[in-house]
C-alpha cells in the first residue's frame, strides 16, 4: 500500500554504553600483549569463553586465566553482505566460529579466505588486533 | 487445574503499515478477538502484550495499547522473548487462567518495525544475543546467525541452496492465498537463487521481511469457554526452553536444542507424538530455520528434513503441512506478533475456517513452533479441537 503521512519525531536519541569489564580485564590486557586467554574455574575446572569470573557450572567465584593458544579449527562461517547501520561502509566481511583444542569455541571475524573456498575443518590462527583509538579485538586468519 | 481454551482470535493485515501507530495497529486485532469471543472487556482481568520494541517510539507499549483499546485497569505486562514474545505472552496469559487468578485473559502480540530505517532495524536485531562478544567488534546480523547454521547443516547433511529455495517458494505459494499476508505473490526457485546474498548462503528470498502487524487471542477457563464458544480450541501442551546467549557456547549448528527441549515438553504435557499433529506453524524467519524445525519437532529424523521437503510432505495434502499461512517468509514477521499470529492460524485450521488453505483434519491437533533469536528462546504450543 502507498506511504501514509507520518510525523517525524524531532528528538533523536543516541545511546552509548559504558560496559564494565573490571572482572575480566585480564582478557583485554592480554589481548593488547597478543595473547588469547580465558577463565578456568579453580573449583570445578570448567573453561568458559567468553571469560566470566563466576562459574556457570558450579557457581564458584575462584578462577585462573588460561592461555587458549593460537590454533583453532573452523566449525562454521558466513559472509555478511548486508551490514548493520553502525558497520555501514565496512563492506562484505566474513565471520566464523573456531574451535580451540579442549573444545572452547569462539566467534570472530574470519580473514584470508574466500567464502566459496572456506570449509568447516579449515585450520585457523587467532590474531589480536587493535586500532588507534579503538578497542582491542581479535580475528581468525585462515592458515 | 482448569483446561484453557482459545475462544476469540484477531489478526491485523501484515506489511509496511504506515497508516497506523502501535496502539491503532494493536486495536485492529484486539477488537476482532474480543468480538469473536463475544466477551465483555470488563471480564478480561489480564492483558499480556508480547513485543520486543525499540523500533517504535513507545517505551511502555502495554499501557499504550490498553488505553487505546479501553482496557486500562486490567492487570498487564509487556513480555519479551525476542521473536517468541508472542508465545511468551500466550504462556503468561495461560498461566493466569490455570492458576485460578482470572477466568478470561487476553494475549496480544504487536510490533511496529518500519518506523526506523532498514539499516537501523538490521542493527537492532543484530545486537540481539550477546552484544559484547558477538556484535560489538564483529557486526553480526540476524541472517548471519542463521547462515552459520545453514553452512553447518549443508556441510553435514548435503542440504542445498535449492532445498532452501523450495521452502521460500512454498511459503509464497500459501502467502498468495492469505489476504492478510505481506507478500501475496508466487515466486520461483530461480527467483530465490538469483536474489542478492544477505549473509552467505542465505539470500534475500531466504529471509523474512521487516513487518508491522498485530494478533490477539482471548483465553478462557473451561466453564467460560463452553458458554462463549461452540468451537473452543484447547491448549493441550506448552513447552518452553532456552539456550546460551553466545552462539560460541552451543554444542552444534545443525539444529536448535532449545526447540528440541520445548517440543519434548509440549508433546509430553499434551500426551501426543509428532505423528499425531495435523498442521503446524514453524518459525521460518529464514528458510534454514523451517528445515531445522522439521527435524527439531520430530516430524522426521535428524538430517532428513530435506527428504520430507522434497517429497512435498509439508504441503497441504502431505503428512504434515507446515506454514500454510505463508509463514514468516511471506506472511511477514512482526516480531512480537508472530507467536500470537501462529496461534490464530492454528485455531482457524482446527475450527475448519481456513478456507482455501484448510488442511484435512484427522486428530484435530495443531502445533505452534515459535523461536526467539537464533534458538535463544523456544516455545512450542499444542492446540486441540477436543
């Protein structure tokens, strides 16, 4: 049906969140040093990603940091052609889920491979990145 | 514990509804449902409004909707279970009757998704899940989440892009027979395969549209239902479950475990099995989602959804017709309205009022499968004529 008249609200709203990371700060600090770590419960040994200070399995709050290493295996992937508004202009990009030894799975951008050539089972390497003025992040790179 | 019946149904036209605001849109289905039930609004002591919101201007939609429809004073709440908010509203309304709190309750689902521009809608849905760990740095989108499942299903079971296209073609065929559907045009497999990729391997015609719409159902106790209606449709089973916010924490990407659990609970409560169901609505926000639903609901074994599809068993006349209202794909997917819309469709089918889309009834049982997010929430509701 045809467009009907509307009143454009004149009070746009911008939301910017300050997301607390104090309990998992080590993850972000390690990422800046190029290491990819996560939490392991000191009580039951459960390893979680994303890192979390309180264990979802036994509810214990004692934990240690473990290094997940760099190597992972591609579990599944996609290539995003239509990006969200806040990613406008960043063009098509790939996203994959990689599995580390021990079974921890991580979702991240996937680089170094064409969508048509990517296959579950492909070998990946995780890399820490940080851009000037931006937050540190991580990507999978196909080996 | 009283049995609970659906005694009134209402459904707005779905589509890009620039002619109505959220209150006006909800009113269309509320009025129809109240009239259909023949109930006095004063008897409705609980109004549950399922909506996700944030793409329209109102922050307290339940009270806005109630005020517009003259229902202020009733107990009310807005409930959110992403794209399953409608089923969550139905469940909350159902609970208020089962608990003995009220004899009549109203579940309303409403969503107004086109008041913001499309990239903003894509942004809002993409943020749903684990914002910090799967959106902030990566730019996940809703199609991208389901694409992760599609790639995995194709890799494991040999599912093809043509199989997925077939689901879209089926949806449009029935959508063309539903005057309330957003898209009422038939399409071809070639048209689906030739449409632009949104998140590989999913294309534009594998995806449901952004939709404005509302649906409403009036629920009542057994005593009241029998007074109000000659054809009460009974809620025989409700199962609901959830899964992790982070997709990285899922064990596999070939099915939705929350839906498997929800279905198991619903079948068990209703004391029926998948083979007893005459007609189902499945949550086909993307074509791959309907295919996984066949398997998750036990209509076939894991990995055999494509066989069921290729044989035409999910069409009218097949073993288990699915989404003969056009599904989310062609009917449209106004997020919070969808679960209620599905209950409206199954009620019509079980009453024998679905016209050209009527499926043959054997046991008089229908099923609503409504998923929130990418299997983050799942609700399965089983309705019965007896």
